[in-house]
C-alpha cells in the first residue's frame, strides 16, 4: 500500500472512531450516522474521483491534501459536538 493511501486510511479511521463516540452519545443515533456518512460519501466521491482521474502534473497531491483537509474539518466539527455533549451531560 502506498504511503499516501495509508495516511488517507488513517484519516478515515480517526474520523470513524470519533463518529462512533458521537453516535454512542447521541439521542438520534440513526439520524446522526446517516447525516455524517452521507456528507462524507459526497465529498469523498468528488475528491477521490478527482484524485484518480484529474491528477496530471502533480495535481494529485493537491486533491489528496484537499481530501485530508476536508476530513480534518469534518472531524474537528464532530469533536466540537462531542466535547459540547460531554460538558452538557456533566451539568
């Protein structure tokens, strides 16, 4: 497996672990997982397509960075939700 594939897989695994914790804390488990996975599937399909078919002249690195950046932003938003749920449960 290539290094960039391993890094991308690690990004997805970290995101999915965070999503699992959010689903465990959520009141609406099905809605939470469907919404987050639908969003992830949409941006992943677009960026993975461009990574595979529009990566001439070094543009593949840009698509890879865009994908990792969007996963990181999605993860960060979910972490903020998870932290907020943790603080609200302690009150």
